């Protein structure tokens, strides 16, 4: 049967696991809840659930290595090791930043840049399959600018400022009430603005206390839809988020730092756009791609951007590379096969 290699991609909303053979063939997949220690109540339980699902029916003793891609990798080693041992796996896993596995799950090139916008947001420069420079990724309270949580928080704030008269009316008032309270416009008409605002605030704090700050990211699709329908307030939230994300990308992609007008973008390998807000057909994704000024499918050698795929497959590719001698062509072949399976080709 041969050795097995485990790759885990733990995001704020979901955790994905891939088990690969040395050839790069995927032998198992698993999925569970989020694994971000800042925004998820029990990330270790979700890591374990994803591992067990992917390893179902496989011989655990054949696992020869594993890589976990996690936000806050420096502090997540203990949680990853706990899940690994509870799954009955030999040895110890390696923990790397989640943006690295997003990059390696998209390209076999060793150098480039990755911009992630999902529940959180971060940018990184990758050299020789290692993160050597990063920007943002400081969590929902202090950073993650342009992320799903950032957008959700801004949407609620916009609804509240409209309700108490500090800002112009916006469709986000009804959208937020519907998303959080299950209320339509008719329900809103039966209560005054101050009461509705207090009810929204209480419900948001209760949801965050129950589910963690990552819950705010569930409001990002609603905000994107409002922008697509022409709401100027929602559009401005996404415009600001896109500008902040592009600033993050330029901070890690440029050497030296970019000029004030943002045009100095020396390319070093591909720019990978990762996270659901950038890989799905969102208004935010369109704004980011337009500001970066690249063409989809451009030659990666010239710095064109690529849409990210399976970070768990990227983590498994890193585990394979670590197990094989440096420069072994089998590592590249397996990496390519993992990505091809991710693409469905």
C-alpha cells in the first residue's frame, strides 16, 4: 500500500484534510468546522474530526508525515499535536502558516505571493516554499482588513448608524435585520428605529459569544449582494475592503516598498488569490482584481494572478516534499498530481 501523507488546511470557518499516497494520489478527504483559535471555541476538536474523516478506512500506521496549515501557526503546535495523537498517528506533524498551504495548493513554483481573504485576511511572500514576509493576519479585533469578519462588522455598524441618524439610509438595515433577527421590512415597520438598533446589538453580541467572532463573516455575502444590487453604502464598504486588501498584497509583493500611487509592483512568481471572498465571483473579488491590474490566467512568470484551489492538497504536498530527499523529482511529480486532482483534470 505504501506510505501516506496528511495535509490539513484549517480556516476560520472550515477545516479540510487530504491524505495522499507518495505518488500524489489522494486516498482520503475529510472536512469539519473551523480551526482558528482566535475565532473558534474548540479548534482541536475540529482538527481531529477532519483527520478521522480523511483517514476513515486507511491504515493509520502507514502515515509517514503530516503538515497542518493554520492561522497563528506559532501558537497552534500544541493543538495540532493533540489532534494528531488522539487520531492515533505516529510521529509529530509540522505546523505552517495557512497562507503557505493556500499557495502550495495552487502552484508548484517555490516563490511568489499569496493574498487570502476569507473569514480573516493576510498577505505573504513565499520563498523556497517558506513564508519569508507577511502583512496583516492580526485577527478580527486588530486587523484582518477586508476579511469576511471585517465586512460583516462594517455592515452591522452601517445599519446602526443609519438607524440612529448618523448616516444616510441603506438597504443594509433591512438586510441585517433579516439576517440576524429573521425580520422583513414589515416587521421593522412595527417597531421604532431605536428599538430595532438595540435588538440588533443584543443579537450580535449573543451570536459572537455563542459562536465566536467568525460568525460575523456570515454577513459578508449579504453585504456583497447589497452592493451588487446598487446600495452605495455596501458598495463603499467593499471598495474600502478591496483597497485595504490590495495594500496588503503590495506590502508583501513589492521590494522595495511600493510608491504612493501603488504602481510599483515588481513581480516575483505568481500572485495567488485565496479565500472565498477572492476566489468566488464576488463584487469584492472584482474590485481587487481590477485594482491589482492583472489579467486572469496571465503567465505566472510575469507576475499574473492565479485563483487558489485546495490548501489541504498543498499541505500534503509539503509533507511529501519533507519526506523525500531534496531535489527528488518524485516530489514535484506528486505535487503536480495533487494540484491536477484539485482541478479535476
